[in-house]
């Protein structure tokens, strides 16, 4: 029987392993970026269509409010008032609603506060990286 010597396989050097790992990570990152771009393209297209549809819906709602205002003014004129008075009443009704909405909006705006805990943690972050407490 012939004595076989084990096949000698060369162990890769650390430098070669680092180069291979770096190349693999670079390729992986490039593929992830390409995937993100393709997903974003689909999302942006769908988002653009959505924005267009919402804009059309808002425009039609605005037209509906205008028509409702005209109809309301005409209904007021059926009570015996002149049509001009009906339009003025509708105008002041809208001013009242706008004022109420503005008042509630200002009240809600005063309740907004800065995220104090998050700001405090963000200030501690640089010292945590340095290993200090």
C-alpha cells in the first residue's frame, strides 16, 4: 500500500480574509442600496398617485362647500330675507367657525412641549461613547 500524504492546503492570510470580507460587505451594501432604490421608486410612484387623488378630492370638497354655501344662502332667502342677507349670514357663519377653529388650534399649540427626556439622553450620548458616566 502506498502511503498518501495529506493534501496540503494553504491557510488564507489575515490580509486575504480582510480583503475578501471587505469585498463581500461592499457588494452586500451595493445590493442593499439597489434594493432600497427599487422599493423607493415603487413607493414614490404610489405616493405621487395618492397625492394627486387627495388633491382632486380636496378640490371637489371645496366645490361642494361653495355649492352648499350658495344653497344655504338661498334657503335663508326663502324665509323672506333678501338674498344678499342670506349670503352675509353664511359669510359670518364661516367667520365664526374659522374663529372657533383658530382658537382651539392656539390652545392645542400651547400644549406642545419640547421632548425633554430625549434631549437629555442626546446630551449624555457623547460621554457614553467615551466611556464616562
